[in-house]
């Protein structure tokens, strides 16, 4: 993973507001990294370009992507 990621919060995250946010960083054309903004030293999830594109496309619809498992 990139050593010096440039983390950012969603434009929908507001201060002072709920602090239940995630931060994202671009992985040099290899996808996205996501972390909990309250635990910046904690776990980082990494998503490939394809996985991230599928996720963000699904967020614009009411249906899950094909093959998705509902909880």
C-alpha cells in the first residue's frame, strides 16, 4: 500500500455533525483505501478499481449489484 496516502472525507461529512465517518484515499490508479475516521491508525480496507466502481455504481441504485448477498 502507498506509504503517504492523501486521506479525505466525503463532502457529505460535516463538522460539527455525526463523527461516524470514513475516510478514503486513492491508491495510485489501483483502487481505493477506506478507514474509520475515528481510528486512523486502525485497519484499512483496500478495494480494486473494479470493486470500487461496482460499489459506487450500486450506491446510485436501489438494487444490489448482481451476485450481491443481502444480510
